[in-house]
C-alpha cells in the first residue's frame, strides 16, 4: 500500500464515521446559547469541552440569552430553539452569560462585579424558565463567565436554577 492508498483509506474512514454519527441522524443532545463576543468564545469552547459538551447546536448571537428574555425577540428564539428541540431531539440547553457584555452595557454600567453577577444570574434563570415553559421535558444548565480585568482569563460559575443562595455553586477556570 503506498502513501496515496493510505490517504484514501484514512479519508474514507473519517468521512464514514462522521457521516454515520452526525449527518444522517439529525440527533444531538445539547444546544448551547452564548454571546458571540470574541473575547469569551475561545474560552467558552474550551469550557464546553471540559463539561463534556462536544457535538451540539451552537446558538451564538450578541448577548446570547438576552434575546430569550427580550419580548421583541423571544418568539424568534423559541422558533430557533425549537429547531434544536424538534429537529435534532435536543433536550439539554446550556445557557452561558458573561461579564462586561456589550449587549448589557446599559443595564450593567455602574454595577460592581458581584452585582453584575447577580444581574446575570437573574437573567439566566429568567431565560431558563422560559425554555422550560416552551419545552417542559428539557433540562437547562446555567453558567456565568467572568472575564478578568486583563481579559486573559475567564472563570465559569455554575448558577443553580432553584437555589435561593445567590453565591457560587461551582467555579471552574477554563485552561
Ligand atoms: Zn456579550
């Protein structure tokens, strides 16, 4: 077998495995809603891997969950998330908000880091409640990404949907 043959074999194997797992099935388990901000996307991708989210539907738009909570855009978001739910059989929605988000510049402009976290925690819970009212058998996981002042490190906190205690549940630093 020469190099070209081996190359063909490798290509066929990869294409066949990709096809059988993804393209024909229309099935994945998770949709991730996050902000398109270039400062957090690379860390978000690493974080997703760290929590076991690999193949997924990414819904990456300015402000992420803001459009779920905004009355002007919520119907559109319901429709888009419905494509994941009905079309790809997604039953898990991962929602990621982040600090210093331009989409929330007005709402968060004079808030301390902690108050900004509480604000986003509330936003995450509101968005999760809506998703669960649209798709009652789905589950949600909520995370807040904190960008440090140098914007070179992002820490992710898991936010509980029901726990009244508003401090950190878990904290993970993406590496
Ligand atoms: Zn943002």
